[in-house]
C-alpha cells in the first residue's frame, strides 16, 4: 500500500514538471528540443510507474483525486459433503424379545421340592412365524428338573405377536438362590433367544428358603400311678392265719395325682372278694405310699391276688396301662 502511494506521488510530480517545462521562456529551438526530451522522459517514467503500480496493486484503482485504492473481496467456497447413504439391516428369521414374567418373578420363594410352573411372555421379533415345531429348551444354569423340551405354541405366532411360554420345574432340595436360563429352538434346530442379536437367554430365578421348624408338642405334666409291690406277712401263711397285707403305690409321673382309690383283691377274677381299699387324697410326683391291712383266708389254696391304683379311673395319667399288679399267694393246709 505504501509503495503504491509513492508511485502515484512520483507520477504527479513528473506530470507537474512536464507541464512547467512546456511553458518556460527561452530559445525556441532549444526550448523545443528540451521540451521534447523532457516530455519523452516524463512519458517513459510515467509509463513505467503506471506499469509498476499496476503490477503491485492489481486489485486497487488509482483515482485522479488521490483517494486510497478500493479492494474487492473474494468468496471462498466450502466443498460439498454428500449425505450418508442409509442401509437397511435385515431382520433375522428367528428372534424373540422378553415382555414380562407371567408367573414366579425373580426371587420368588418356593419351598424345597415343590413343583411349580414358570411362564414367560415373549414377542416374536423375527421375520418367521413360530409354529408348533418351535420348542423351549434349557440353556445353562440351574435346570431345576426342566424337561428336554417344552412346546412354545400349539398354533402359530406371527412376527410381532406375543405368546406365553410355560415349563414345569421343581425347586431344589437345599436352601439357596437358583437361576436357570432358557432359549428357543426352531424346527430346523436353530437355537435362538432374545435381544438384537437373538443370542440372549431369558431365565427363572427362585429362592428356596430354610425349612420352617416344626413346633414340637409341649409335654403336659401328668401323673403316672402304679403298684410297686404287694408284701404278705407271714410270707408263707397257713390256713386260718391272720395275714398282714402291705400294698405300695407310687406316682412316677411329673405332676401330682388328685384323689384316687387304692384297692387290694384277695384273688383274681370279678367274683373274688375285695380284701382292702384306701382313699388317697393326693400323691406328689415321684412320691408314694405304703398302705396296710389284715385278712384271713377261709381255706387253704393258691391265690392270685391283685392290687389296683386308681381303680375308679378318676385320674388322667400319662400311662393308663400300669395301674394293676398281680401276685401269687399260697395258703397251706393244717
């Protein structure tokens, strides 16, 4: 820019000299000759300066008024980027998506050994219809007695339709968390599952809890009455002797016995006469009594005597079969 201004100034000065030299007084011939030389020189300089200015400032334009040159802006064009070409991803023939757990959602408690039916709701997201030849298969994890296959449908599941798929399982015997994964298989033995790549599995997840302890029956304290012995004195009586009879009764239970009757019979049998009886108001647990009476047999013989605790069966006992004791007594003749 500074160079252009200097050139323009030089041109202006030379033009002024040229005009002045043409009007100076002097000899005509010399003046003419000098004027011609000066004019030619000025024209040459003017032409050279103009060419130089044009070469240095191709975008600027000099004006006669000395105004600064004007520049014309230029536009730079950005390259055109073509839009991406859309490609269509083909839908696989066999593909599913999981919709929801119809039964037994994750972490459902199932008692050990219980048989249950797990049902999933699946959607056919492939391009092929599911027919009765499609089956459910166990893939990995805890099988829980899963069958080899289970039917997906008895009819047809078109692309975009849903179906409930069920399988019968059995909860394991031990407490814990169990998870079994499943997939589908087409009639031509193509195994597929869920997700975009049709490789994902769907699952059942249950919790087998610890068994609930069975409450044990609380033992209710009860008495238990029985005869421990029958003692005769004399031990070998003769006919007509007065015999002293001692009957021992004992409560072997863990509760006191209420009022009851203790009896001693001279012989066994319903028709035999009763020899002695005692009314006992109570008997503590693990306690006993010895009751005594006398009796004279009317004749000599061998007798099978018996003693009975709680003969009227008024006391509830832990064992009702041990209330009677029989013992043989021999009465000798004279």
